[in-house]
C-alpha cells in the first residue's frame, strides 16, 4: 500500500510540475510570439436574379441557401484569391509577410531571405492554414477568422483579413457584373436583330399593299367588292343561259313550222319575188302568175323564216354575251383568289410584325432592367457586415492547452520514473540475497 501511495504521489507531483512548466511556456510564448485572431462576417443574400424581367426573385429554400453559402466559402478560400491577397503591396509591407520571406530560425542565424516566388507560396500556405471559415446551417452569413502571430499581429491581423474580404467582394462584384454585361450584350444584339426583322416585316407589308394597288384590287374589312360582283355576274349568267334555252326552244318550234328545215331555205323565182314583196310590205295577192293560196302560203313561210333568222341571230348574240360573261366570271374568281392570297399574306405578315414589335418592347424592357441591376450595390449577393476590429487580447497560445500539454508530459514522465524505479528495485533484490547467503 505504501508503494502504491508513493507511486501515486510521484505521478501527481510530475503532473503538477508539467502543468506549471506548461504555464511557464505559455507565458514565454505570450511574450515572444502572441497570436491575435481577427474576426468578421459576410452576409450571403439567399436569392439570385435569374431573368432580368423579374426584379424580385423568390428566396431559396434552406438547403439551397446553405449550399450557396458553402460555395461562397469555398471561393473565399480559393487559391487564386489568396494569391491575389498576398501579392498586394500593402500585404507585402507587413511584418507577417516578412516572416514568410524569412522564418524565425533564418532570422536568428541570419540566413538569406527566400525568393519572392517562394515567399508568396509560403504566405499562401500560411494564410490558408491560419484562416478559418465557418458556415452555420442557420443564418445568412459566413464567419471568417484569421490568426496572426508576432508583436505586430494585433494590428496586422484585422488589416490582412479586411484586405482579403475586400478582394473577395470585389471579385464577386466583378464576376456578377461581367455576367450581366455579357447578358446585356446578348440582349442588345437580339434587339438589333429583332429590329432588322421588324423592318423587313414593314417592307413586306408595303410590298403586299403595292401589289394590291398595282393589280387594282382592294379589300375593306372582311368583305371584298369582288364577292358581290361575282354574285351579280353569276346571276347574269343564269339569266342569259335561261334566255338562250328559251330561244333554242323557239327556234325548234319555228323550224318545225317552216317544214322541219334546220337552216335557211333559199327562195328563187316567183316565190323569191313574192317574199321580197312581202318583206317590202307589198300585197302577195297581186303577184302575176300566182294564185291567192300560193301567195298566202308564201307569206306565212316568209314570216316564219324571218322570225327564225331573227331568233338565230339573237341566240348568237346571247351566246356571245354568255361567253364574255363566263370570261368575266373566270377573271373575277381569279382576282378573288389572288385577293384572298394577298389578304392572307398581309394578315400573316401583320401578325408576325406585331409579334416582333412585342418582342422588341420586351427586349428593351429587359435591357433597362439589366442596366438597373448593374447599379445595384448588392449585385454580387454578398455583403460585408463590417470590417474586422483589432482583437482586445491574444487568442494564442492558450493557457489551458499549454497546462494540459505540460500536465500530460508530466504524467508520462512520472510513469517512466515509476517504471524505472521498479526496475531498479528488482535488480537490487538478487544482489542483496546473494550477499546475505
């Protein structure tokens, strides 16, 4: 029991000594190499402008907003951004960058400084190591911390952090602005193209109207003057056809009355003279050498022949008029079909022109809204909540961590001492036994 109690005391003593030594190391490090942590926050607006025609877009859901913040955090720790920060003149003038050019051992031993390219690489690695980006699942912000070591770290830590955040915001703003400028260029190109199409539509309308005027055609609303004209001509054709049919029937009757002759029968000799007398209004009964019955028969035949000739001539005249009327109907139908095609072309071009005109108005509105977005201070969807202030107290080294490390080292040393003491006592026991014997 006494041995166990002695071992426990030994371990406790070494742990206490180790903790005290750890605290002493903390005091020394706090004097020669204190670490100051600057902190700031960046707000990420959880909405984006998709279409310039929609100035207010709905907010993202919780998962999408968190993914957006994670993407912004990855961009904040990107290699090119850190290189841009370390390449800035105000950063190169800091003591922190001088420590990157020549480490503590190199400065103590007065080794030559590292080349600038290697110093930049070292600065980027240290900046990535000492910078911490925290993305909470709830909230619209990103917390950024940067720890700088050295006597001038209290002043340089917030300066470097603010410079890095400013570079990040400028890059985000330029990226969003370039995207909108590219979109604006595309919209202006589309506007010019649509304007050319609209001019072509107007030219096509003028061509359709000029063709209509050149052909002597026109329309008023939905009713064309050709429709009543065609109806009138068709009614006239029906009337003429009826008259021709009646004349045809009359000619057949007259031919039957004249003895079935279908053509004019030549009359010669006495009948011819009698016919001539009848036609001239003379009396057929006074014709020498002719009986009264022959004169009466000749007079009736002459009258029938005259009526037959007049009917045939009238029929020929009506057929000629019917032929001309049929040609007029055909021409009117052709003009009507052409007018319908011209009207259809006119309506199509007019509708296409109205669509192009609406498209021109939409594109012009989109261009104006894109220009409004270019003046939006929150174009990049990220906002600096405030510059980092100088930390009030050092954050590195940490006293609990140093004391715990010292105590842990003391505990290990105490166990080693107990083990060594046991091994020594085991070696002395055989020697004392041999001396007594």
